[in-house]
C-alpha cells in the first residue's frame, strides 16, 4: 500500500508531519484520521491500514515526536495544543468528510476536537480512550515511574510488555513500539505525565453530538472498563461501547482484524 508523508506548518516552531495513504479505489468514503497514544506514531496503526484500504488515511507524528518538530516551551504540548494541530491539518487539507480514530491519549484529543463541532466531522472512534477527567496518580513515586517510563530502551520495553499489552505480540512489534516511545523530545515526552493527563476537559465533552464508538480491550490495565464506562461513555450522547476479549490497551497491535471489523461496521452504519 503506497504511502507518502505530508508536512503542515503550524507556526514558526512547529511543523507537523503526517502519514498519508490514499484510498485503494475511487469512492466518497470519509478520511480516517488516526491519533496515537502517548509515545505512539502512525506506525502504531500499521496493521490496520491494509484492512481499511477503502478509506483515505491520515496519521500525525504529534508535535515534538518522530518526524514532527515542536516548540521550546514546556507548556505548549497540552491536549488543547494537539487538538488545535489536528484542526489545522483538517483546514489545511480542506477535508470535507472525516472520522477521527483516537487511541488512549489520542482519544482524549479526539473528544476535545469533537466537542467543538468542527465542520466535516462524521463520527468518532475511541480506542481505549483516556477519559476527559484528570488522571492524577496518588503518590510521588508513581508519578516518577510514569515520567521515567520511556527513559531507557529497557524501561520502555518493560512498559510495552507488562503494562500496555496483555496478549502476546511479536518481537518486531515490541521493537517498533519501543522506538516510537523514545522518539520524542524531552518536552514532548514529559507533557502527558506532567500535566496533560491531569487536564480536565469534561466540561465540554458532553457537547459531542456525532455518533461515537468506544472500543476497549477486556484485559486493559491502563483504561479499565469501569473507568471508561463511568468517565467516558456516560458523557456521550448515544455512544456505543464494545469490549474485545483477550487483549489489553494496545488494540491496534493486539487485535487489528477485530478492530478493523468494528470500525468498518461503524462507518458503514454512518454512510449507508
């Protein structure tokens, strides 16, 4: 499947790079915009792309991660900044019909975008989404562990194998995730554990009025069913939840075929 990269200048310090994959056949299907987890990249969704080839696909490297540049100011990597970057891309590319697929932290970004009713947004898919409410770890030790999760290749691999996944994945997938997790600048990596996870956007997420599908792994250690139901689904008008058995937080890696089936079915229900 042929892919290219697109560069979008956000401002004088931030250039966003996106993976772009055209649809495999001529149709009017909406563009799928994939927003990754904290430490993810377009590579996070690579097993999904060939399974969703009827749709044009975009996925960014967030500001300060991978191929994208970011500002030298620590406070400019917030959920609001990531949402604004995505909206700038949508405007720059003149997208008239699109669905946002947000994973984990990307799910929190997707919720903020959708709450603003941007033109052209057809629906939202939330994969193991971070809730709109603040995540504040109870002890300093736990906060330091999260902050240092990606500090070495060994620590990143431990997180990938023991926290992010709950089923067996290939060594190739582990290596790719470790590489992605360590590809950010110090400011970009620190933003989520230092302040973005604690941002409270719950006051606006009840304004989301497009169809929303929430997908969660049965064995997710990061976002539990209780938390997602209580803090995400309860705020969505007509949101629908589906739990995928036997897998954890990394749905795009652990269960791409099942994920693609659910996403395709959701999209077909919107455009049929």
